[in-house]
C-alpha cells in the first residue's frame, strides 16, 4: 500500500513528522492519519511530500516498504 511506502520513506529520511507535515501544508495529526492508512493522500500532497523527502514522486511511489524486504 502507498501509506506503507510513505511510512518507510519518512522513517528512513530521519526527518520529524512535524517538520514534514508543516512543509507539505498538513497538520501533524492529519499526516499521522496518512501514515497510519486512515486518510488518503491526494496527488498534490504526494508531490509536495516527495519534494520534502528529496525524491521524485516515482521514487516515493516505488519506495520499498518493510514488508517487501522480508
């Protein structure tokens, strides 16, 4: 799922969720809901997230999640 890939990329980035949320124009609780799979992320938010994480949207979309590594 996309949220698992986002969660893995965020964890690996070492950036704080609060910092990322502020830089993509989202509240921290809303971003937490995205990471938990309780809220979908829209295309604009996904694009901004990829910029904050310094990767292309394609790299973020295809980021390996922890379950795939097992």
